[in-house]
C-alpha cells in the first residue's frame, strides 16, 4: 500500500490493518493502539515497582494491550523521567514517579531537566503511604517526647539515617520544630536505615511504612508516630504526629503517580486517567496494594497537580529554613 507517493511504513501499516485507522490516530483520543510502557526510576522489588506491576497487570486485562514495566534506574530516578520526556507524547510511555523523585527533586534542584507539573502532565495519583518515625526498642524511649528529651541530653548520639532527600527533609523539619539535634548519616537502602536504629548507630529514623511495620511488629524498633491524618491499621497503638504533640511537623503522606509528557493530547490523557482510576477501583487490586501497606488512591489530574505544587512549596520552605544543600 502506497500513500501520498511514499513507500509504506510496514509497522504502521500492520497496525492500521490490525487495529483500524481510527485506533491508530491517538490525537482522536483512541488509546491504546500498541503496548503501554510504565517507566520507573527504581529497581525491581521496591514498593513503587510492586505497585506498578499490580496496576499494570489489571490494566492489561482492562484495555486488551500489554502494559510493560521497565526499570531505568540512576541519578535518583531522573534518568527514567528524562527518558519518558524523550519519547513521543502519545500516551504509550508513562512515568510512574514517587514524591521524592518528583516533588522533592523539583524543590531542591533549580536546574532540573524536568518539572512534574510543567514539562510533565500528572495523570493520576496511584497510591499514598505514610512515613513513620521510629526509635530504639527500649524502655527509655517510649514516646516522641522521650525521644526529644533523650536526644537533647545526648547530642552525640542523636544521629539519623537517610537514603534520599525525602527522609532528610522530614528529619530536618522534625529537628526545626522540636529542637532535637541530629546528624544525617547516609545509607544505601531503607533496610540499612532501619538496621542502623536496631544496631544503635542511629537514634531515630523517618522511613516508609513498608519497611517500618515489620520491624515494629517484631519489636526490633519502636514506632513512635505516624505521619498520616489517622492511625494505620498495621500499627493501631501508634499515634499520629498531631496526637504525639507534633501538629506543626507537617510531614504529609507520600505518593506515587502516573505522568506523561507535555504535549500529549488532552483526550488521550483523559482516557488514560479514566483507565487508571477504573483499575484502582478493582477490589483485588486494592487488596494487593494494601498488602504492601500502601493505600490505593485515584485522584485525577487536576487534584494531583494541586497536591504536587503544594508539596513542592512545603519542601522548598523546609530546605530554606534548614539551610540544606543537596548535590545537583
């Protein structure tokens, strides 16, 4: 088949013959006409990766096209986002980003090659999860107030571990509002962070619920407060930050979400948003997400965008107040 005097593009013609010309024209809002790729900036086996695979499996069933998860790690997740921005803006390449990779990075790196709400379009929030502040599992520190008092009396022991700016900012905000001292000690993984508290190398830690809950339930660490609007079922006796007297330590729940490049047709964005929200409403999907101590969400593009812009401002203010410096 020749068109307009040009030789055929075999792949395109095969798709047109198989799917129909209307399905191939994504500008008309028809999605998908080929496999969708979920691009992650994190390695396999982590919370975001597990979440993405849960969503991808059900989305594949719903749309009748494969949804493939690709892990492109490096540079704190920036490589993955830069790759997505280099792909056609047609809805078939989707970034699955986390708060630290997107909002925190945008707040601390002025020369960033992307922006989560300017060069990308937020499609839908997929999940949220709380950070939990924990200390050693001993009888000397049973509450946040105990922790602050002990840290002030023993500043040489008041270290905290961190693997990313997300945990650093939460810990520094905690320091600003309580006056507890604390030296940041870098680690390579969340598991290593938690083990540093278990082993006594660190006094306290802000970490995500997925790594905190098992250790707290095993009495390896003591969970002291949850950065969440309400208590979580996995740790029902652990107070929220306001309940622990830390209402001004504004550490909001973390999130993961889907993004596409600016320039993606609005009809395609709406179609993708609708399919993701439908997927997150599925009972089995919700149960699987809750099993990793995440909460299924589904907030659409505009609400998600507002949340991201608000988070960027909060993080920027903390960075300025604490005079934090991060490597570009």
